[in-house]
C-alpha cells in the first residue's frame, strides 16, 4: 500500500488502469443494470441488495444537504440522495459510466452535477459538503490514504461519511480471477493494494482503516458486516451467496467528521 509522500506514488498508473477498465465494463455491463437501480423506491446496498431499512446508511435527514458521491459510476446512489431532498454531486473517473448516468438523468427527470475526475482530487473547495458516500466506488478503487483525507477535506465539521467495500475476510480468500473459497491465500498483514492486472482494488484491514479514519478527524459510528440472505437473488463470479452467508463479503462503514 502506498503512503502519502512515497516518491513513486505520482508515477503509479492505477488510476488510468481503473479508468480504462471501467470505461470498458461500464459500456458493456453496468449500463443495462443502471435503470433498475435508478428505479428503486428504497435504496438497496451492495452485492446482496441489503435494504436501507436494515442498515440505515443514509442520514435520517437529507433535505437540503450538500452531498458528494465519490466514485459514482452510473450515479444511482446520487439519484436516491436527490429523491430524499439532498443536493448531490457525482464524481467518477469513467466517461462511459457518466454517459450512462446522464442518460438516466434524462430518462428519470433528475438533474444534478456529474463531474469526471479522480475522487482522490475533487475540484470543490474545503468544507463544501454535509455528506459523502461511496458504494464500491472510491472506497474500493482509490487509495484510501488519498481518498479518505480528501473526503475529510470536502466535509464540513459534523459532516458524515458512509462507504461500502469488500471485507478483509473476502480479500484474504479470493484468488486472482476466481471465486472466494475457504482457504486464506494471502497474509492479513499484507492486505492493502490488490493488483488484478487490468485493475487495482484497495482493501485495508480493520485496524489500519480505523487508524486512518481517526487520523483524518473521523469518529467511527458503525461498522456493519453484511451477511448474504438465504435464499439470495444470485451468485457472483467473485463470491457465492453460500460463502457470503457464512462470512462477510462486504461491509459498510459510517463515520462523522469531528473537527
């Protein structure tokens, strides 16, 4: 895992690799899925479509709140925020994902800013937002030592951060290009950057994530480890519902900026 100040960080091409990956995947796969997500009456989170009523990812009151979605993809989460009365901004590195998001805005009659850019360097002033959220966006595809300080910079004192990502348990057990199994394949103490060739993901262990959030002025309010329901609506290439019913494949963090 790179740390701020590493001399080779500026030359790391993972942002470009992930942009290329998502331009291709966004055009091929996520476009057709966007409409169903935009049409949801109630938000449902992650791989297992966990209902908002079970996990309360969103603040109780969003009316008039300035919100930013970091790594918004097709921006369905921003659409949910807008319907709840927030004033969202969606940020994503992929032009193809944002093109789908704009098509969905037109189809569903919702308008909010969509910004193409790296969620590690968002072109908004300090303290611009009351709420920041990332559902398998910046929370997975960006260096946490860059995007979490950036989220802290963007939030006003008392602002809230919510993000979902793969769990460390999953990251320990998933092989390159395969499905999570029951054998640990890598060291817990080497978790961080997962290089899959065409893309790069980031999953910090819990202790490291907790220390990072605290160092950026966040108070952690909750950590929810998601259990897949039984029966689940589907399996995934990277994880089966049976596996995720026994061990958490994903988790949701909620934190508040204290200073």
